[in-house]
C-alpha cells in the first residue's frame, strides 16, 4: 500500500503554482465546451461552475496516483451532482487519468463517457451518480469503511446547492457528524441556480452555513473561483471534520454569455458559439492573470 506525503501536497500556493492552476482550469473549460460542441449537447453551465473547485482539489489535495487507481489508501472523490460528469472528465484528462481521445467519445452511443459516469466503466470514477441527493451518503459510507480498514484515505464529495433540498443529503450529514468523520470533506457548488431558477427566489436555502453548522459540521466558505481561497479551505478542512466548503460560484463561469443563465444548465453550441465561448474563456483567463500580476506588484 502506498504512503502519501500530505504536507508536500499542501505547501502554500506559490505565484507560479497559482498561474499553473489558472492554465489547467482554462484547458479543462476548453475541453468542456469543445466536447459539448462535438457531441451536440451537455451540462455545460453545471460543468463550468464546479471547474475551479475540482482543479484545486485534483491538482493540489486529492492524494492519488493515476498509475495505481486501485490503491486502497488513495483519497476518494464522489461527484454527487452527477450531471457535472463531463466537467469532471475534463479535469481527469488534466490529471492524466483519462485521455483526450476518451473524452472525444463523449456522447457517442457506445462511449463510457456519458452524461453521468459509472465507476465500473470509467477509470478514476469512484461511484455512479446522477440521481441527485445520494453522493454524500456514498461518501459517508466510504469514510466509515476507510476508518474500519485503517486506511488513511480522505473522502471528498461535491454537491450542488440543489442537492441541499434533498432529505437524503441531510440524513447523510447527520450520520457524518454523529460518526465524527474527520476525514470527510463536502464541497457545495453554491451557484444559486437550479434547473428551475434562483434558489433564493424559489425555496430559499439561506442561511446555508448555519444549516450545516446545526448539523454538526465545520463550515468553511470561499469564492469558488479563487484558487488561493479554495486552496486554503481545502488545507483547513484537513484539520478537523466533517467539514463543508461552501464555494460561491457562478453557473457557466468563464463563458460570459452563459454566466448566471439558467438556460445554459444544459445546452448545445454551434460553431459560432464555440468560437465565442473559447474567446470568452481566453479573455477571462488573461484578465485573471493580469489581476494576479497587479496584486503581486502591489504586495512587493
Ligand atoms: C433525484 C433527481 N431529481 C431530478 C434530477 C434532474 N436534474 C438534473 S440536474 C438538476 C438540478 C440542477 O441544479 P443543481 O442541483 O443546483 O445543480 P447545478 O447544475 O446548478 O450545479 C435536476 C433537477 C436528477 N438528476 N435527480
């Protein structure tokens, strides 16, 4: 069984590392929009919203070896919002777990890379998800199992805010705190949109942090597109748990015509829209890099 060095993975986010994450994230988003163009449709808004949290997790904190994905001591990640599968697949390509060739088959009838992915068919997927509200329960079971087996694994689970309407999410949350699952970290992709519209206009979820607290969880919150803040939250989540990171995100993030638009939860892109989307992603990336330059000049 492999031993992972935790500390080496969580050294403070350097300037060059921050820029690397921005570049990984840009490439992952480009892979998503290209796949949606090629296949004819996909959950593009949902994939773009979760992208930075997944990049921060997979590139910095999740301890796994792409060459030994069956290592029992690996950390585990469960994508509870299974419709974000395409977005996860793009991050797995960046991490060297899937290939671009596999991602290119997204949406084809015989492809394992479907709208919702299955752990029996796709390397690096820990659980088949898609029916919302079940991922946290699966993650709780994994964390309990790791404790019984004395594996040092941590378990991460990304939920949509829409899943905070599900009773099963809160049953799992209760079980996690009652079982003192220190190794468990949930991330809520708090983009404030479901398929139907804005959460706070339909059935308000706020104060969401207080709800998690009252269920016995440690609550951390951050801008879900700020790598420095995400990195700090993932590092702090390891101190004690169960911990939840409420990541404030923008649905469709990076493609300006998709941002905060419920209609881009799932959609199709023609070649003109693809060009527009790619230009928008590049422009946002360049603006973020310039903002980082300016912050660093200000600090020196
Ligand atoms: C149990 C269940 N009910 C309904 C759906 C259909 N569905 C797919 S995505 C979605 C909601 C999307 O909003 P949210 O959960 O907040 O995810 P986001 O894409 O905004 O991150 C729904 C209702 C489902 N997959 N599972």
